[in-house]
């Protein structure tokens, strides 16, 4: 992430006032710089309707003044694509990453910091692209994406990790008013000089709302499961690492990157306490 793209946010176009009305000021141009976890990526969409949809979808994370680390051209395709694979396919050929699934086709190069996404205009394909790109950029930087809901309370970040149905969305829904919601689905962690920090993401789950663009030092991680009472138990480091690895969001089968992610998880459990939390669906769990 040392090489940065020059900012292209000044490329303006004269869009109809109806398109710009009520949207972020960056909609004076056909591009959106979306910053998640302190990492700005720029999306260039020639379709004003698609562009407006994305502006609303990522409204909390638009940063028109930021210098983009990577830039992607969004290429809308026909709404009825030919049959294709259902599962997401990812491969790397000579430094160029290629992604495909159904109507979704993307390619990018981490060296040139350029790429493109061809898809039926919808935010889900863009979400997929952003998650994959961020996971690849985070791996060598000591960060990762984790299946976890999270919030900030009293200046400290708390994550609630688990498989589908474990209660991530429930914990977010039960959060008291003084909690800033980071996400109810996918959490963003980065290692810094003062330890690990958590960041809000727009990647929503059942609640269907994007988190806030805020961050805080990570105070604790909770491995959650529904139970007959609220019960807390400290998890030994080795077990914590094994269980967290199951919930890490990582798509590539690159051995070097996987080893970097594993090293990050091992450091995380050494620095941050991990608890097993059995809980009742009641606000008192907070």
C-alpha cells in the first residue's frame, strides 16, 4: 500500500440536477472514492443511475478529498447474462487477479493499482469486489476481515464473532444507544503502532444498514453462541486462534498471503483477550 494513485477527483461532468440532488457533493463527477479502514479506493461508473445507487449505498464512507490507493472502472453489463458458474472463482495469473461468478467479472493488478468490474448494476457485486481487494491489501499489512459484528463503547472497540446464526446481528440489534455500530456482519481490523484497531464498514448483514465510519482500539473479541444464560469464559490463545481462523474472510489460495493472515491472527490473540460468550437475546448482555 506504499504506492498511491494520483487523485482523479477533479474530473467533473455536467450531470442532470435530478441525479445530483440530495446526494454527496462528490457526485459532481463520475467517480466515488470510498474509504474503509483508512484505505481509499476509487470507483468510476459511467452509468449515472448505478453511480447514484452506489453513492447512497456507501454514503458514510465517501471521501472525495482522499488520494485513492487503487482505481476501478465499473462496466455495467446486460441484466440477463449467459449462464455461468455460481461459486466465486478467484485466481492470480502473473500478478493479475481474476474474479468471476455469474454475471460478475473483475480483474485487477495490485502493482499498477488499476482494475475493472463488469457486472449487472447492483451494490452486491461492488461489495464483493471491495471485500476481496481489502482482504488482499490487508494481509501483508497485518490486518484482516472477520465475520463479526461490532461496536464502540466508551472509546473501546468490541467484536462479536461467530458463524451464521450465532447471534452477530442480534448483538448489534441489542446494542444500547451509547454504542456506535461498526457493522453487524463483517469487521475490519488493522494492526497499528498502539495495537489492533477496529473500523466501521458498509458491509451489512440482516440489519441492512451500513456501519459508521469510525475506529477505536480493539479491547476484546467475543466468540458468541446462544445459551440459557449470559456466561463469559476466557479462551486460551491456541484455541482462540483456531476458532477465529474459521471466521476470517479470505478468498485467495495464495500460500504466502494465507501465512500472513495466520500470523496476524496469532498476534491478535496474544494482544487482545478472546472470550467465549454464551448469551440470552436480552440487552443486559451488554
